[in-house]
């Protein structure tokens, strides 16, 4: 059962709220990882379904997923789709299979929708980025994103192998190699650690010259609050704002940087929303979710961040062998994330920054026994950050002309 507010899916559809097709397909190619990061939401979260799934995706799952992606693109007349090769650590499967998986999807889509372009990327911890692997991925048009906690060994102390040894030496070698193929370098993702200095984190990541970066709030919720947040609080606005304080320091350093500074997605999204643009990330805004996961056994699932809520939280009950992606569009959890402000609780709908905040990441709203119909556990942080960004924008624009 999906523990959220009651949603009459058929009623929603009859009311004329059409589903938004999926455009991002996260293909799990390997369900294990060579690291044991202390904060990992997949292997340390409430959901442990990865234990019962194939370590490596079978070829028949890839072939069937490719056909379903092509079917979806044809049904909705899509001109672009994005396939994100994910894990675990996807490069445990090897670079050559990832190239083959991507080619399988592209062939299937090309056969049905010749005008649809398939963009491909892989998200990796960087430790397995050899020269040969990067060359194979780059030559196949597969861009590479790297997950880090900063640009120094000290900042990456939480990212360790199963033997407890640091991953930074291998990751930094991989990053140096990737920098030599800039056309394949997608950027870096960084999960916030309150113990790290935000300016140091930003500057050390910027020194790696990524084309983009993102600063991610740790996946947490009201029942499993993040570090620095008190446990046992009922969902409400207000409270301590350690993550806003951290992000504001990083924002001010980024906002005052030169034009050559890499864009920070969270900050760019907030600025865009303040200027009236639609959101393109799940962290903020109310744009409909357009991403879906295909796990190594062919299960069609919602995004992995839901694994922090409870066992089976991402599940839809569908799989690529028996269901289309249109079936998943009618799942209550997907519908709830496509209705925008109408699916938010009253406390959020009455908030003056709701159009920008959007109640934050859906997974961060969960409370055991009450579902997801709550503000984000980072509610106070998001409001403070958004107001700070708005103030800085207003100051940069100067006094309004009369």
C-alpha cells in the first residue's frame, strides 16, 4: 500500500489532468557498489530490495526495457529521451556492456521514432574510470557524472571502500583522466556534510573544472531526520536551519564568482523559479516528475530517494515484461508528483515561497503513519535559502526604475 494522501487516480484523469510522459529513464545496470559510503541512502536506507535483485542487469531486461522506452517515445511523440546508467556502481559491469546497453536502447528507439534522440549518461563514484573506460564511453556519446563530497581527500573521508580504505586516490585519478575528455564530462554531484566548510567544498569542486555541479541535501525525512535536525518533530514550518546556513555560504561564494564558475544546479534552479521559469529538478519547484527507474530485474520503480522512507517505497508493482511505462504513469505515487501544488498539504499551499520551494524533494516529506502529505523535513532551510537568494538577486538588479 502506498502511504500518502488518498488519490482517486481515475478521477484525476477524468478531471482533465493529463499525465506527463517520462523522459528520463534510469537503467540500473549493477545493483552492487565497490564503496561503502557512511551516508549511502541505497545500502543504508530502509529499503533493502537490492539484496534480492540480480547484481548485474541481464541482457533480456535491457532488451525489453529498450522496447518499452521506444514504445513510450512513440506513444507520446517524444523528440528526446535521456537514459541514465546507474547503480550501485555502474562501472562494475564494465564500460563495454554500458556501451552495448546504450546502443540497444538507441536501436529500439530509432526503429520506432527516427526523430527521437537518445541522450545517455552514467553516474559513477569515479574510482573505476580508466583511460580505456573513458574512451569507450566518450566515443559512444555517453557522458560521465561523478559523485564526490568535495575536491580534497579530507572532504571525501566518508567515501570509503568495504575495507575502510579511502576512495579518493582512485577517484582523483579518474577525474584527471576524465578532464582530458571534456566532451564526456557531465559534472559532479555532492551531498552536503554539515561538518565540512561550504566555501572549501565549493572552491575545491570548482577547481576540478566540472561543466556543472550540484549540492544535494542528504536524503532524510521526518521519521529519519538528517544530521543537525532534531528527531521527533511534527511536520511544520520553522525550526533550526543548519542546511540553509551551509548553503547560503556556498551560494554567496558562487554568486560572487567570475562568469567562468561552473553552474550549481540547485542555485540556478532557485534563480530560474524566482524569475518565473519552470523547474527542471526534483529538489525544488512543482514541475511534474518525468523520471522512472528500471531495476536489474526489470521492475519499474520510482526514484531511489524513496528508499529512505520504508521497505518497498519505490515499488510500483510493474515490470517491463508485463507493463508499459504508461501503466506506471497511473501509479498513485507518480500521480501525486505530477499534480504540482494541488498535491501539496495546506501548510505548503499557503506558504509565500511555495512556487519556488514546491515542498522540496518528495522523499523528504515522509512521516511514518502519515505518508508524504507533509512539508519537507528541510522546510525551514528551503524557505530561508530561497529568501536569501531572492534578496541577493534584488540587490544585484539594483533599485527599480520609477
